[in-house]
């Protein structure tokens, strides 16, 4: 389907926002702080993909809690990756899951 007007970022190439990254941007804008979310906990219905997991790493969140693992796209242990365990990254967060089957 064609993108909605709300999904256009002024022609910079992005057409769709991902849920965790959009939520972090909206949250930090609303409270008037920078993009760093040090000490924040993030709750997700589904396990974040690699792109969203890296956005959470760059945002410096404390914990990520998700309910439904994703064997195909999951980046926090439910799929092929466990980015929070990657030693070369400069920030690590704790990951918790409820292990709900979709």
C-alpha cells in the first residue's frame, strides 16, 4: 500500500517509522530531554528487529521487556541474533521476555 502522509519524512528517503524508534523519539520530545534514555525501561509486544535493537542500544535504555519472540526477525535472543550480548557494542541493556507464543 502507498505510504500515508504521516509516514513521509520530508523527502529524506524514509517512508515508514518503526514502532520502538518512533516511540523513543516522541517520548523524548514530549519530556524535553535529548535522545538519550538512560535508565528507561522499554516494553514491546514483539521482539525488536536488528534495526530497532540497535536504536535502543544507541538510546542507552536500561531494560527491554517483550512478550512475543520472533524467530525470523528477532534480535534479542528469539531469532538468529542476541545483540545485547555483543561485546563490541558500547552499551548493553538487560532483556526480559514473557515467552508468549504468537
